[in-house]
């Protein structure tokens, strides 16, 4: 007995070591399934606050570049709106139709402006932390976009901060379509460069060319249709030869991301509920 | 004793802030990031209890994980580095070294200290990047990351040690 006790006291650090390693591995493997794990991410109150201070300082120095980008984008959009509203007025002989449509679209979606307070590009699973949380109306599964295009999807939200899965994460999976041609596939990232992603499952009979713009399809309940994602730069065959796989150069500059918007879709909860009901009824059908 | 504890806590906070706010943003060639917080393991004196080193380093890893969203990766590798630190340190000591020796250029010499630091940093980086790339295995990238980060970390530690000497 005394020998045993002596042994234990002499090698106590081995037990401490094992215990700590077990805790670490539990954290490592349960991060995705365990809801409370938001406390061990950069969206918790303390880390969030420190990152927010840091982001305040940094954003001050990048204001000029952001301004330039926004102005460019504004000019482009204004041109587009002018052209479209002109052609629409020509066709319908009604000058108020554009305003009415716009109001109807904006009613459905609510935008929550947020600031990026931490961001990474070099990992396999990158995450973005933003400074809006449950109290500001952010919930998990909401879409996040910036002035230049899609950013990602909210993964976990704490009181004042939330963790976003950007396109640059192996878990990310966003339904997208080719602008003007309507064929859709899903967007995913496979590591490596932070300005490229891949669009898979485009059918073989689809017709498109390099340089076509990619936008969100609106089929998932997360993003409304028509948010810019990027441009096609290269076309590959998928490994099974049944579909095309497109390389996309992303329009969002993830290395220089400051201001984003969380998209709150009023109708999405209804859609999700409908999907759940459909899945449940399918399950019941199978059991019978 | 209390002063030592306070000093270590202060060092802990400074290292954390430097790593999180500055060094984590450095990615040379998309892989090499200086991981200066390993310096924390290297500096533990000989007379600190082994379970104490383990606990301190585990918490350092946990804080790093929380900030960079890599749950468990840094804490597991820091704990491992803390386990081997005392055994490796004894390899570089003479018989007449004092019991409360704190590893630095002055106490064990420049070359042995660098060798000691390299062993710890390489081991740490190997464990860290292997765990991080668990589901995304790519030998060449793994070795690049380990090599690049080790070089940067050692350079930083060398620079800081040289300043401290004076």
C-alpha cells in the first residue's frame, strides 16, 4: 500500500498530463456537436471584446481602401439600376413599378449590419467572428454578405458576438446558380487559396462559358437569390464524369473584410418548418 | 513565491496578447506563423513542480485555442510540450547546476539554449500541425508548416533572449 502511494505521489504529473490531454481531445472532437462550445470559441464575451478593440484600431487604418471599393460598387450598381428601370419603364409604361417591387423585396428581408472582429484565411476550417449576437437578432443559420458578395453562414451566436462559417471552410456548403442561365450547384472550398472556391453538380447539358457570374440560387432558406458570389475561371469534369465542376474566383475579398450584413429572412422560418413537416411525413411513410 | 507567480501571470498575458493581436496575422508563404507562446514552456525553471508546468501550459493552450477557434489543438500540444520540457532540460545541464536554474543564454550558454529551444519548438509544431490537419492530410504542406513556423519561432526567441541578456 505504501509503495503504491509512493508510486502515485512520485508520478502524479502523469495523471495530470492524461487528464489534461483527455480534456483537450474532448474539446477537439466535440466542438461541432456540442452547443455550449461557443464558450470555447472567439465568440465568447472576453475574446470578443478584445478582438472588437483590435478591430476598431485596424479598421481606422483601412477606411480609405474600403471607401474606394464601396464607391466603385455604388457607381456600378447605380448604372445598372438606371439601365434596368429605364427598360422596365419602357416595357410596362409604368414608372412606379420599380419602387413598388423594391419595397416588397426589402420588406421580406431585414439586414443587420455587423463588423468583423476576427478573421482567418490560412487554416483548413476558417472562422469569422462578428460583433452582433442574439440580442441584435442574429441566430445560427442566417446568411452573411458584404458589399462585394457572399461571406458565409452564422454558425453559433452568443449574447453579443457570433461565429460565422465563411465560404473558406470545409464545412461550408452554399447553393448557387449561374447568373442568367439558372443552372444550380453547390459551392464549396477545398483548402488552399483564399480567393478561389468550387461549384459542383452543374449538369452536363448546362450551357455556360468562362467569365459567367455566379450568384446565390435562393433555394436554401439562408440567402435570397441574386447575391453575387464570383466568376467562373475554369471548367473541369467531376471525378465521376456525370457533372461539371467549376473553379470560381470569389468576389468577396476575405483578406480585407470589415463591414458585413447578416440577412434575416422573415419567411425562412416558415420554409424551414415546411421542410421539416415534409421530412417527417416521409419518415412516417417509410415506416408504414 | 508570490512575486514569481505574479511575474509568470504577467508574462502569460503579454505572450497571449502578442500572439493573438500581432503574430497570428503573419502567414509567410501561406504556412509559416511564428508561435511565440511556446517560449512560455521553454522558460520554466527546474524547481517548478511538473504538474504545475502542465497546468500552466494547458491554460496557455486553451486561451490560444479560444482565440483562434482551434478547440483542443493548442492545449493538447502545449500539455505535451510541458511534459517533455523538464526531461529535455536535464540533458543540457551540468552536474553542478543549481536547483532553481532558469533556462536562458546566461545560465546554460547560447548554443545549448538554442538546441534546447529547437527540440521543444519542433516537437510542439509537429504535434500541433498534425492535430490541426487531422482531416486534411497533406504531407508536404504539413512539413512546410512545421519547418516554416519553427524557423520563425526560433528567430523570435533568439532575438528576445539576446535583448534580455543585457
